[in-house]
C-alpha cells in the first residue's frame, strides 16, 4: 500500500513538473500576435541596449538586421512568388505605375541641356533588379536615353546574386548603366553627398532597423531637387476591405508560404512587418522630418491603400 502510494505520488509530481516546464508558443494569428506583443514589449532600454520590432516580436536592434537577412536569403529565389502572395498578384502593376509616374531618363528631344548625361538613380533594397530593369527600360524606350544608370544597393548578398542572374537576360548586364553593390541603407558611405538624381526603395523600407537614419542618408546623397520615392505596403482605407485583407494575410499567406516555399516563418514575418509599418500620414511626417519637401498630401494610395507611393523632394538652396 505504501509502495503503491509512493509510486502514485511520484508520477503525479513528475507530471506536474513536466507541465510546468512546457513552454507553449502563442498561436500567431493577427489578434493573438498583437496581444502577445503588447504583453511582452519591454520598456525602452539604454542607448546601447535598444529594442525594435521584428514583425510582432520585440528584439534587440543589433539582432534585427541578422533576422531580416535570414528571411530574405530564404525567399530570394522565390521573390516574385512572395510578392504575388503579399499583393494578391498585382505588385507588377504597382511597380509599372511607380516607374511611369517617376518618368526616369532625360529625353534628348525635350532636355534643356544638349549635353544631358542621363540620370543617376540609386535603387535601395532592390537586389533582384525588379525596379532597376523597369527604370532602364523606361529611360531607353520612352525617353530615348541611353545614359541613365542605376545602382542597385541591397544589404543581402543572396538577393543581389538573384539580381545579377536576372540581369543576364537584359541588355544592361555588364554595362556601365547597371551596377549591384552590397550596402546598408542606413550607412551609404560609398555614395558621395549630393550625387543622386532619384532614390527609390520598393517594398524594402519597412524591414529597415532605423528608418529615420535611412531617410537622412537618402537626403544626404540626393542632389538639390532630387527625388526620394518609396513604394511600400501601407494601411487599407476601408474597414471592411481591411478585415478581408488581414484575414487573407494572416490566415492564408504563411500557410501558402509553407506549401509553396517550405518556409512559413519568413512569410509570417513579412505579413507582420506590414502591420507594424507606419500609416501613410505617419510615414509622410517622417519624410518631412528628414528635411524633404512633400508634394500634395505626400502619398498616393494604390488598390485601396494596400500599398502607397510616397515622395519627397530635396530643397534647392534659396527655394522652398
């Protein structure tokens, strides 16, 4: 009897101990993730110990760059598939509109300068070349400009490798008009002050650790009168559409990422990163604080606000 009781008590203690040590990760649906993030966000730390968000997870600033690098190394070869899922398949139309609206290149028939040497364009976080190829095609075909050049800068070598591979199928490979460089948008030391006509970033800035630092660098490298242009996922402006889109984003995209790319976690981060990105108004204000003049309201909504185009112009001295 005593032996039996002892065994029973021993098993019960072991069961309770095991339950206590089990660590359950919260289910990362939209509402659950927000609630978890609110409950676990620590107070601001010391300057050397600052935290930021990685999706809905709070991480040390020093860690975010590494974690984002892991995500994009994972999705580099399936980047178009990723954007198809994130944008319901219309990211290509958005990119075409983005480039047409910027109208890159100096048309020799309309340029005031007979020695116009084309635009110097910096495409940040553009590793796969999606925007760069469109820019060069537009300048060459529509503006008859054979001199405009694009430098594609990306912090991720896997994305750059994908871009270089894709460039081989374009007329711009191994020409002075297209270059790929590994660089951090927050520290563009290799780009001289006031040397860029157009700075573009498409679906990249929401992944930056310090967006304000990146905006200040954009301001520094642009010539007076140069344009900062950003295409990014944003805030849907219809509550009904927003509910439908979030259900799709948080319910379907990570699952499809698992089925298509074998990578649920990267796609989970990407949909969470959209939710954490500032609203259209907030991001416009960040652009202004960096020193840019903002035309009109500062942004153009695409497809009901699923994405938005933001612009800023570096002031010319003596003008405002």
